[in-house]
């Protein structure tokens, strides 16, 4: 599977947060998130391991008991079932990989 860069293909998942699935395989899925400054990602958990990379902007992430303020070029990992959430401190773009594939992120 290949993905060619496009400004289209985002879908709203929460107020101020849009998601675009880029590619996926049998065991992983890569998604791009666009977050407006001030957007909140409520604390949640899921069975997927999640690895992220901040492309642009600023993002305050809380993973378990640890809080981290990410800037461009920073990365993180969220183990399965660990509570996590965040806040966009500026307009932000992040790319994240999920394993196993998040079925709810697949284009249907």
C-alpha cells in the first residue's frame, strides 16, 4: 500500500481534532492527526500500542503519570491499555503508528 501526500482525506474525530489514515498493513496502521490550538484529547485507553512523532506545533501529552511537552521532532510511545490524553498548545500535526491495526481508523 502506498500513500501520496494530499490535503484531503481528514475526518473529524473530536472538536478541533481531525484524523487521516495514511497506510496500514496486517499488523500496523499509520495515521496523521491535525489538532487545532486548544484542542483537548480526553484521557482514554485502548489495546493498541501507539508510537507518535510530532511533525509541527506543540503538544502536551500525559501518559500514565508522566506529562511531556512535545515540540517538532519529538516522539513518544504509549503502551497498551495505559491511560493517556493531551492538549494541543498550538496548531499541531502528529503522525502515529498503532499496533494492532485500529479497525475504527480504517476507511470504509
